[in-house]
C-alpha cells in the first residue's frame, strides 16, 4: 500500500486551516467538495471491482461449484427496532445451478 509522505498531510491540513480562518466553515466545505468529490466518485466507481463484497465472492465460488445460493431477507423486531437477518440455503442440484 502506498504511504504518502507526512508533509503532504501537513500541507493539506495547513491549507484547510487557512481557508477556515479566512472564509469560515462554508468555505472549507466548498473546497473539500471541490477537491475530494472526484476522488470519492472514483473510489465509488472502482472500489467494488478491486475489493469485492464477501457475498459476491461467495456467489462466484458457488457458481464455480455449481451450487445455487438462495438469499432471503427475513424481517425481525428487536426492542421496537426493525432489523433483518439474511437466510441462505444452498442447492447442489445441477438443474438449479447458474448457466
């Protein structure tokens, strides 16, 4: 993993501090949105391709082994808070496997 030099963070922090002193929090937010939005959009677009969700990895392996996972969300209520759990059932029947 790439580690940027410490001075880069110090410069960025100093710049944001100067903007805050000069223009207030609204100016800082505006600069952050302008500077970071391309990075956030890039990360949102490509991070799932680099780091798959565990469920996606499981589905890929299940497809390789001709096992069809059946995912269902079951709602439960705990202390007046709606939650859900995910149930998984597997079928090794080749007629149910992915094509």
